[in-house]
């Protein structure tokens, strides 16, 4: 009787999970299906049906020939802008967060708790509050309206999160190993690169996925600090949709949205299980 009850509970649980999975995957299904349909077929209203005539023309149009404003270049150059922005921003913020976490746990100084508290506070500052001060700073540095300026903005804004992750991870790392290395004559950076960093694989994965997602999906900073040549793909996607006049090319819009979201989907599909392992290893430990 107990065995039958257990099987029923498991079947009920799986059924509920399947329902929720279908519910959350339905928008993605609609986007994918309608991105390979002709526009006339979408206008018929059967958005959940499979395409009667398969076509990749909407994808080609969104990638390289769609009208974005007055420049018929598609999402391609802006996709490249996002890559040029994301890679250095994620790398720099991750490395700085690792060094900060290392200092705040293994090389503590008077007032280190206050410094960590201020860095933690930065995680909760709304984007809108820093727009005007950041614009003035970028103008002073001479990098306003450039990809380098966006890299700088995302690096600064991400340091609070990356420091939190690495600080909590390194807090559980044996301090005795650091002391032993110090006695053997190892210095600050040698201990970091030879002892702590090689053991930081799980938290590095967590930090990279977190930062990659935040930077790639950002719209506000891209719309505020980028010019026409340095706009990221999220801003270009918005321009693609809003610049359509007269006939709305929904199939092109769906294809463009998928293209813009594809890198984050790939990152989570490839590294999702490592992300969970990294969190369990101490990324959100108190």
C-alpha cells in the first residue's frame, strides 16, 4: 500500500512539473514556430500551429537585412557589439571580485566589514540612480558613447555581486593553507594564483553565468550610454520592433528576439548544472 502511495505521489509530482514546464515553454514555442512562418500565415491567427510553409527568410532579414532606424544592417553589427562588451566586462568584474573576495577573507584589514557592507549595498542600488553620475564620469574619461564606456559601466556595477560571490566562497576556504604558504615565503599574488584561483572553478562558473546574463540582457545602460555605432543587441532589437511602420513583420521580430536571447540560452543549457553546483558550493552562503 505504501509503495502504491509513493508511486501515485511521484506520478502526481511529475504531472505537475510537466504542466508547469509546458506553461513556461509555450512562449518560446510560439516564438520559434512563428519565426519560420510567412507573414500572411501569421495574420491568419493560428499562432500555435506548425508552419504550413517553412522559411528562414525572417531569420536572414533579422540578422542582416532588417530595417533598424534608417540603417538596413540588421542585428549582426549590434550582436558583435554585445560580444565586444560582454567578454571584457565579465572577465574584469570576475577577476576584481575574486581579488576582493580574497582580500576580505584572507588578508583582512581594519574596517574590512564596512568595505564589504558598502560593496554589498551597491548590489541594491537601482540602475536609474546612477545614470546621471555615470554619464558625467564617462564624459570626463572621454569614453561616452563607446563600447569601452559600456564595459566600464558593467564592470563597476558588477563588482558588488562578484565580490559577494567570491567572498562567501573563500570564507569557507581553509585559512591554514594560506598561512602555510605565507610561512613558505609565498606572497599575496602567488597565493592567489597558485592556491585559491585553481580551487575556484565552481564559483567562477556561477559568477561568469550571472554576469554574462546581466550584461548581455541589459537595455537601460545600452540605451543611455551607447551611440549609434556601439549599441548592444538589446537596444537594436527594440529599434527593430519600434521602427517597423505600416506592416508589422512579426516573424522577423520573433526571429530577432530569439537571436538576441540565444547566447544566454546556450550558456544556461551548457553550464546550468555547474551553476547549481557552484551555488551549493557556497556562492550564496551567509
